[in-house]
């Protein structure tokens, strides 16, 4: 069976689990999120690969770029990404990539950007299924009323990421 190299990465924002497959980042997610097993199963099944705790060049680069991001020295990432999800999820994730650093959007705007305002709940679910946190900036989605809404890394991490980017 093929393998996904994983490493755990402790940050000031929380602990992440990083995964690389075929020289691409396929996982950058909060280690203790509620849907951890669901996300891991989707990735393993979708790539027909199992997790092996082993370091590699992609994971080293990922840690370096995340450290730069958390230090406020990086606004864009250049590591190739491997998304694992449905076509709809991938479409939502590609729209998340269009939200500029330091800006936010809402679930309604996200649904509008994919051409279906009635798909707010589906867009929110796809946002929550994102396994490439920070790289695909789901933390930039807030409620239409401007309030912070759910985040896999927890509300404190989301608030801190938005403050980091607002500097």
C-alpha cells in the first residue's frame, strides 16, 4: 500500500498534523479536531494510502513556511497541495484560496462565489471538511453578521489567526 508521511507539529496556535503524499501536502489539520477520524479516513481512502510517521522534504518545507507565517513574515504559501474530497468540496476549497490574506468572507459570499446561494449549508460543510487548514484559509470565513463561527482548530485559534493576518 502507498504511504502518506505524517508529522505532528506543535505551534503557539495548537498542534497540527501534517501529511505529504507524492511530493504534495495533503494534510495540515488540527490534531485534536472533532472530525479527526472522518478526515483521516477520507484522505487514506481517497489516496489509497496509509499514514506512516516519517519526515520528508515536503513536511520540512511545510513546517518552515508555517513558522514564517506564524511569525508574520509570510502571506502566501508555495507548497503544492493535494486535495482529497468531492468535486463540490474541491470547488469550495478553490474559492477559499481566492480570499486574500488579511481579509474575511462569509458562508453566504462563499455560496454566491460558487453560483448557488441556496448552497450555504453545503458550502459551510465543505469549509469544515477542509484538511489543509491555513494553506486553504477556511479560518477567513466568518458569519454574515461579522461574528466568528466554528473552526476545527477552535475559536481561540481562529481569532488569533485572523488577528495575525490583520496586523
